[in-house]
């Protein structure tokens, strides 16, 4: 099995297959990282794609003494900032959960149905999953703070949030088809 460092070294030398293998090796973690920071899966996929385009263009400037996935996440943070620079947009998930927490009336019947579906799905979550969501969206804790609080690695917390959100999306979709 080829290590990430070997793939990076080969990709830096122009090996396209090595770059493709890097994408496969890092895609899940990067997508989870982006997905917990943006509302739409389509937007998350677009940003991840942009990250890999930038990575491809600038891989020769990557310093192999640093974490490759950390470098990708840095690019992703910049892409997220670019997307929201100058706008008042916040994570729709954050805003939506804040609205639910403050019992604000939904803006439309569709929003009311979505809010009801979300609440139903949230109520079905195991308590640990609900605690993670509350820590992130209600308390505004960083992944690092959550990792300390839940005695887990930050990466594991990010992946758990990604899985929880994916599960909530599936649950809401199932609720909407009933």
C-alpha cells in the first residue's frame, strides 16, 4: 500500500495517477470537513472540487514537512471564506437550528414542514449525537474544544458530525416522502 507521503511526492513530480490516488485517499475526510461548514451538499461538493483544482495547480508549492490533509483543509477554509466574503450569510444549518431553539415561526408552510421533519429526526438521535450537534451549533464550540470535551480526536468529531448531518438529511427526505 502506497503511503500518502509517497503519493504526494509522486504527484509533485507530475504523476497524474498518484494525484488521482491522493484524491481518493483524502476525499472523504475533506468532504466531511467542508460539509460541516456549509449548508448544501452541492455547494460542499463544488468547494471540494475547487480545493482539488487548486491543489493540482499548486502541489509543487506544498511543503512536505507539513500535513497534506492540513494543507487541503487550509485551501478549503480559504475557498469557504471566498464564497462568503462580504456577505452576511451564515451556515443555513446554524441559522435553522437557532430558529428552532428560539421557537421563531417558520417563514412558509414548506419551512414549517421542514422544521417539523427536522425536529422529528433530531428527536430520534442518540443522546451522544445530539450532544455533539448542540455543542457545535448551539454552543458554537470549535472542533478542537469539542474534541477535548468529548475526549475524542478533532478529526473523529468532524467525521461524526458529517455522519450525523448525513443521517439527518436522509431522515428528513424519508419524512418528506411520507
